C-alpha cells in the first residue's frame, strides 16, 4: 500500500515540477509526472531492499527528494535541448 502512496506522491512532485519550470511547452503533458511516479517507485523499492523501514520517515523524505531532483533535472535538460533542436531546425528550413 505504501508503494501506491509513494507513487502517487511522486506523480504529484512531477506535476509540481512540470508547472513550476519554464519548458512545459517543449514536452508532453504527462512525461514529467509519469517520470516522477516511476522514479519514486524505483527509489522506494531500492531503499526497502537495502533494509530501510517502510514506516520510517527517512525513506519518505529521501524518496521524494530524489524524485524532485530527477524531475527538475530531466525537465530542464530535455526542455533546453528540444528548444535548441527546434531553433536549429527552424534555421535549417530557412526561416
């Protein structure tokens, strides 16, 4: 049940990252929230396999912090690279 909750929180972190960062027009509307859910599930499972207690507070904090860092990094890198690629394509087309 906790895995479901952490994935839901991960999706919420991804939604917050999507609407807080400037490149949301450069990628799909559910890319970053879906990434948040996937990353939070992977981090949660890795930490539980390492022996962290699922009812402890630190597993929640670490999982959501890693999820936020990954979502922000991917959004910024992906948006910037797509913006540069679009500008290069526009120049190549002669506009």
